[in-house]
């Protein structure tokens, strides 16, 4: 596709100078195709562009045609040809790859292009064109060469963006920090009902259950300008947690089984997964099969880092309801297949850093002051046997680092071989990356009054905090430098960002320390 065809020459001469003008972009398509093309309305690219799951030689490019994004999309019930182009420069003078993809109604007119044949560790620019309209330009980056040992990788860890709790202001700062990729570990949308008293109100009239309702919810979230800009400026690696479907769901069990019969919940899962796929820059391996979706996967960043992205929702046992149940050895978080897949990937890893993206917190949270323990049963604490077996495994794994979300707090911990024994070995580090907006602007004094006394019960905690924001990691061979980036508010569209804490994980020295 990189040859200097007549088409390409025409594009190169006419396209660059007037970027954004549909007239010039028409030269992009052969005459016959142009004649067959029906014009699409203004705003067909209102959901922006995104990219994801970088490989050394490939990247997924994403867009979705939706001129009426909050009302089902507003597209005709037919497939539409979408041209895409990826270039080595911002002005699209040097095209690397291009082609035509089909935006199909059965996928909400989303487009997922799995581009291959690219150069490793390189920045590219991309854009789409359909129906005489040109998309915004996106920027993305491939993963480093598979044999590369050195270099550095900058990763931003984000999760939990509740539209009704605030504006997604941390992304404006993240954009300025220019990460190589964004790791999003769940709660991309919240399924909650619109609230009249919220900072920003959810669309619709209730919780989403149908495909169209989920589509509308995702479309609303994508209209946040900071989120859209972050998607357009770096690739994302995503996984879902509970709120992409239903609070605290587990396998095929909803939060309130009394309110949602099994068949209805399975239909809801299928709709939620379908909409998730349609809106995320993920490969075709993530196309759902009814109420099933494959999201656990591995990505390699040279010999520097291996990223294991987990699915801690779909294969888990239903949550325990007490301390004894949490210790039942039959409780599983990953399911047998995913657990085997994870262990294989950790044991055989050639990487310096073995990163695990876990939606939910892995380190212990003991909520019982003094004698005795009280856990959250939705987190890894509720699945003691499997978590503890994983901690034992970590003693034999090089540099395991867990990146999590869900808690709506920054919680940075040493991982212990045995949390019941404060004297046991440290086997790894965990960063729970607060939230983009969920829980809004918290009262910090109230948070610390409640949580600081628990530090004695949880001596593995290094930093706990309740500001909104994200974590930023500079990963190198000798260590990881981490920064907790926070914003002063999510109650308006603008915020000031700062570094709350700086931490360091040394290679081959398990654990994390505050710098
Ligand atoms: Fe959340
Ligand atoms: Ca205790």
C-alpha cells in the first residue's frame, strides 16, 4: 500500500496544504468510488478517533460514524466505506499505510483497522474519511522493537470516569505528560441512572440495558473534550471492570439477581460487551460472542516490559459475603483458563518488568481497626486462596508490578508473600490509580481522619490519598519512577494539576518506596 500510485501522488500534492477541507480529501478516493458515495452529514466524526493495543509493527485505529451520537448514532441502516490513512508525519506528506474499511450497522458503524507492517517505537498520524467528511487527525505510537532491551516507556494508568461525578480534567494534564500509551483498567462508563443533582447529567432516562442505550452512554462519555483529546493523542490499552455492565456483577450474576432474571442479564451482558467493543480501539479478537468477550491479553514492550491485561469480572466466582467465604479455596477471580494463561506468561517472560493490569486491588485492605480483619469481598481480598497463591508465585517472577483501579483512591502498596504475617517477604508492588472523576472532589481531611488510623493494620500501604487524577510511570531497566498526578477539582472543565507523590521501584528489589 505504500507504492507511489497515481492516487497517492494526487493526494500528496493536494491533501497536505488544506488539511481538514473535504474538497481536497476527495482526491483520496478513485473517481468511481466517489461517485457511488453518499454524502454524510456534518458531525459524522463527532466521536473522534482513537488507537490502541500497540504492537512493534502494528496498531488498531478506531472511529465510529455517529452524526447523532446520543440517539443511536443517526446513520442509515447500511454499510459505509471509510477510508483510512496513516502517515509518518502530521501533515500526511509521507503515507505509511492506507486502505478502506467498512463501517457496518451491526457494529454501530464503528471502524476498527488493524494496521500492520509498521516500524517499531515510532509515532504515526492517522485520519479517516467518509461521505465527504474528514475526521480529526490522531497521533499514535507503535511498541518498541521486540529485541530492544533498553530505552524507556512512559505509561499513564487511569480508571473510573463517572460522568456525573465530574469533568475528566486529569486527561488534560496527562496529555501534557505525553505518555507512550494509556492503560485504562475499568469503569470507562457508569451505568447509573441520570441524576438531576449531578455535576453533569447522564443521558437517557434510566440505566442502559439495550445495545442502543449502551451506545448512547459511550457516545456521551466520548463527548468529554479532554477524554477525546487523550484518545486522539496516544494509543490506549483498555479493559473493563463492573460499571461497563452493572455494578459488582460476577460472571453471569448481576448485582441484584432479584431485579434482573438470568436471561435478561445475559442479554444485558451481550449488549454491554457489544457496545464496549464498538467504542474501544481493540483487535478483532475482542469481538464479542453473545455474552462472552475475550479481553485478557498480553502486550510486549521489547524486553523491557510485558503487560498482562486481566479480566477479573467475567470468570470470577460470585462475591463472598463474609470473612470465611472469602477464604473458601474454591473461590476464583480469574477462572482456571485465565489463571493458567497468566502463570504461563509470568513464568516464561523474557521481560525485565512483568506488569499485571488488574481492575481491582490486589494488596490487602484490612478495614478492621486493631485485632481481626475485615476485607472488601469484591477485590482480590475476597478471593484469598487464589490471591495468596499468586503472591507465592511472585517470589519466582522477575519484577512483578500490579496496576489497578476500582477503589477511587490512590493506594500504593508493597505486595506481601503473606499479608497475615507482617514479617513475610515483599514480593512486588501495586499501584491503585485513584479515579479520573469518580467520587468527585473528596473532603481530604475527612478521608484521612477515617483512613489514616488503618495504616497500622495495613503496614504494606505506602501512600493513600483521595484526590482525583492518575498515575504516571517512567519504566527503565534499572527502575520505575512513578508519579501520582492529581487535579485540584473535577467540578468544572478546568483544573490545576500537580504531583502528590513520587515513588520508585528498583529492579530486582521487590516493593515500592516513597522518594
Ligand atoms: Fe469505579
Ligand atoms: Ca485489623
